[in-house]
C-alpha cells in the first residue's frame, strides 16, 4: 500500500489491482458462494472455461462502442476470435458471429444509439464502500452522470435459482442491481450526480434488446445486500469468520466427497 498505482483498462484485472481494491464482481461472487469467491480471490481458481463467454461479451461491447477503424484494430488484436483456415478464413468464428448482430440490434434504436454514442466509455473510478477499497470500470457514463452497463445475455428468460428455489428475472439472478449500486456509490464519491443507473442488454437467443433502469426500491435492496455481503467479506478476509460453501457451484462440486447414501 502507499505506492502509486494508476488503474488503467490494461491493468484493471491484474492481480495487483485485485489485491488493492475489491470490485462489484467480488461482491456478486461472494454473495453467490463465499467459499468460491475466497478461493478465486486467493488465486486458486483457473478461468479457462469462462473465456468464450467473456470474449463474446467484450466483442459485443467493442462492436457497439468502437468506431469502425478502432473496431477493426480490436479484431486484428484478437486473432482467436476469427477462423484461421477454410473458406471462412478471417471471418468471426461461428460462436462469436452473433456479437456484432446484437450490437446492431442495439444501434437500431436511435434513442439507445444516441446514449451509447455520447457516453464516456470504460470509465475507471475508485472509492470506499462499507469500509473497503473498491474499484469499478463503468461501460457507459452519460453527460448527466447516469451510468449504464452493457450486457450480452444468453437469453432474457427467468433463471432458476437453486439456492432460493425459485425463478428470478435474469437481471436479478445475476445480481446486476448490486453491481449498479456499487457503481453509483463510487461515482457519487467522485462527484458525479448519477440520476439514473441501468442496463442496455441484448439476448443471443432471439436478438431482443432491453433497456432497464433500476428504481429506488431495487437500489435500496441492493444497498442492504451489498452492506451485508461486504461485511461478511471483511470478516472472512480478517480471519474472523469462515466462508460459507454454497454446495452447488463448480468450486464446491470440485471439492465434494460423498460419505453416505442419500435416502430418497
Ligand atoms: Zn459454492
């Protein structure tokens, strides 16, 4: 600590940055499974299997927000996105082909395209929340300080939450209100007004687009969720509390030991 560290798009996801500041991803991960979050925080989880989904999301953002020449430079810098042989050589691989189509679906609404065009992109800010240092990188920050996150979703169908044993709206399942709440608080600490926070999302399943703003009630619930989860994280990092294992995620599954039969 104390040494000067300037966060950039390049070092934002580095180990050094992760050690120094928490992010909304940490809070969302800890809310889902404290044990998996701690393992990841301590560098015990490899992320290979998540790569295609990550790459798809980044490609969607690039196709939506970058001007033509910059977008082509982005593609040139990521040869893994394009097929390297056969008649499709140089074109996007099949699993990524939908990303620019989703970007186009967003651009089709002049209202949304206007917002995307005038917003500042990838705004990095730091602050402190619930006593812990936090960093965030916001996809879009509007002139009035409103914050929007871009999401490429598999679909907009409700998702079954095994912990809560109920179907949740896609944005609730992924805890996006917590993410936007954290963005809003850190932005306000940095002098922005943030009259509105929301998502601009497109669905791979049917190319549908949704623009959702989170109202006061949802933000209040997100504030309480964030405070509780971050308090647990602080206690776990201080060694005062043991992380709780959800018993259902990939990390918990990888450590599962059967000791008896389950009577059904
Ligand atoms: Zn788990």
